C-alpha cells in the first residue's frame, strides 16, 4: 500500500511539473524566439524586405487574393531560412491550423495543373501559381515586453499576429481553399476545410422548417465574405439569422462545436481566449446561412457574437472554392490591446 501511495505521489508530482512547465512557456514567448531565430538567419538585404516599423501602414494591408506582397517570400529563402520561417508560422498556429496552412500552400501546385489544362483567360494572361509565394513580414522588434507583430500571407492564407506586452491578438485569421475538394489527380478527394463546411451543414440540417425560415437570410449565396479584407470588421444592421436562444440544446451544441473548430486553429493559450469569448456570448450568438441547402451548390454562412465574427463562403468555381475567416470586432490587429496599453501608459504618466 505504501509503495502504491509513493507511486501515485510521484505521478501526481510529474503531472504538476509538466503542467507548470506548459503554462510557463506562453504563446508570445514562443513567437518571440521563433521570430528572432528567423531574423538572425537573414542577410541585411533580406532583413530589409522582411521588416517594417510597427507603425507602418503595411501592417494593416492584408488580403487573400493572389497578388504581389511586401515582405520576404519563401521563394527567396534558403532551405535553412525556410525551416525557420515555417517555425514562425507554427508558433502562431495549432497543429491543426499549421496543417491547414501548409496544405493550402501546396494547393498552388494543384491549381497550376488545373489552369494549364483550362482554356486561356480572355486577358491572355494567367496568374502564376507557386507554393513558395508566401510572404513573411515582421513589424517592430520581437520582444516579451515590446509591441510588435508578424504576418504570413499569400494566396488563400493570411495570418496576422500582434503582441502587446506579452499578450497576443491573432486576427484577422483567414484560410481559403481552391479547390475546396480536389476532384482529379493523385490528390483526389482532398478537402482541407472539410470541417468548416460539414459542421455548419450538421447544424443547418438539424433545424426545423420554421427555424430555417429565420436562419436562411438569402436564397442566393453572396459572392464572397461580406467583410472582405476590410481593416475593421463590420456588418450593416443588427445581427441576423437564427438566435442561439431559439435553438434546442443539441443545436446549440452543434453551433458551439463549429465555433470551437475555428478557435482551435491557434495554439491552446490563444484558443482559450477565443473560447472565453464564446462562453461570454452565451446564447447571444446568431447563425445565418445564404444560398442553397444542397451539398455542391453555392452557399455562405456566418456566426455573429458580440466580440467576434466567423464568415465562410463557397460560391466561386462552381461552388468549389472556400473562403473562411475569424475576425474580432475590436481586437483585429491588436487594436483593443493597443488601446488598453496606451491608456495604462498615459495613466502612469499622469501620476
């Protein structure tokens, strides 16, 4: 018996130590180390491309279309630099989120094959598809106590992080997928953002006919997410769609499962902040759908809460092209953290 108690005590102590070690290493510390290692690997010329002042307007200039961007692309990095760049990307995402991100990058190869076999566009030009055209930008000096940020961005991927005195804001956070489902070739059947569609469909299919009359706000799906690449997330009017207060317990569980999937694209410490926003919202959540109900047709949905917004659409390329995003109404680009930081600084100064 004594031996058993000793073993149990040892196991308990081990669990405590592992837990304390986990919580001592927070997300901002991991980000700082990853950013510094990446920057240290760059030449002066490369560093000049990759870095900006924190106040630079470029920090808010985000998008998800295939276009040239500022920053240092993977295309111009050596293999060791690419590894460190990916470490920085991984520092801002969970395992789930990182897998989505790198698989989205790899779809550029699939698109290149698809577009090569398609008729040429009317302009006579094609967009160059390259999984190495993802750009890394760092704003300010990475530090546990300073204000800084970083962005990883390219076609269908835009991850924006702001760190204010060790606290992290992780939005806008955009994941897209074209094709949404690979239908030909060796990767046939691949659906990177399958959960984003399937979980929302589970909720829609659980609704009664009367509930659908409220939840389906438009029979025609919108051409894109309504907030697009706006610097501040905003939708016109009051929240629309079906209120969570009008859902059954099972339906509310399906809704929270959908939101939780989006929350877990970032490391657990940051995911818990998102989930706390969900908890505080309670039943003050609205689920709205636009477009057809049938799988394979154009569709859109959103989840609105007081603090955050999730948008998703699958309308382009024959409804085989997904855009999805997590936005914070007041916290995108760390604006809420910056406001609190400046207020605290001014309060101290006045004393």
